[in-house]
C-alpha cells in the first residue's frame, strides 16, 4: 500500500500569480475583483506581473524574475519546496512563448506536487471562492519513494 504524506496548508495561503503579456489585463481585472481576498494571503508573482499588481492594486507581492528570465523556474522551485499552495497562471494558448520549456516545467511541477492550478478566469474564480480558502487543508503529497529508490539502483 502506498504511504502518502500530507502538507498542511494554513488559513493564510501562498498564492503564485503569473500571466503572459496578452493575459496580464485579464489577471489584473481578476485580481482587482478579488483584491480583498488576496490581501489576506501571501502573494508571489513573476516580475512584470508582480509590478503591475503592486502598482495598480497596492498588493504586497514577493516579486521574482520575469518569466523569460527565470521567474517561472523560480516559482516551480518554490512549488517543489512546498512554498506555494496554489498557482494562478493565465497563459496565452494562442501565442508562441520563447520560454515554453520553462512554462511546461512550471505546470509539470504543479501537477507533480499536487498543487491546484487555474489557467483561466473561470477556474481561478472556483479556486478563490472555494470554502477551502477559509480553512486549513491537508494537501496530499504523492509518494515518490519508489521513484527515488529506482534512482539508487
């Protein structure tokens, strides 16, 4: 039988906010509508997105590098370290991105570590309005023991 661990997520969530250039306005509008909720949590964002949200909404945000300069990878690393509780990532499916491998790696990390991801406004609305936003939550961490053991042999 698989042994799974839980990661306790507190009342104050750690939320990563990322948006491609053509989706920054959508994320700004969404964040403006939800600013009251967002202010109660710890926010992380890639460079330009974080700057826009800070200036326009007065939110306190831990700003990382711009996505193409490594910001997506930084958020992915924070996910792997258990430092992000969920990811709001408004990506542009109609535009090619020069850092597409980084984007795929970020989304992969969210799936690997069972982190909820919203890639559009409707999903972000469902996440932010969930009753789980106002309570502690035990996120199940997948058991990668067999994978790690495989690497030892």
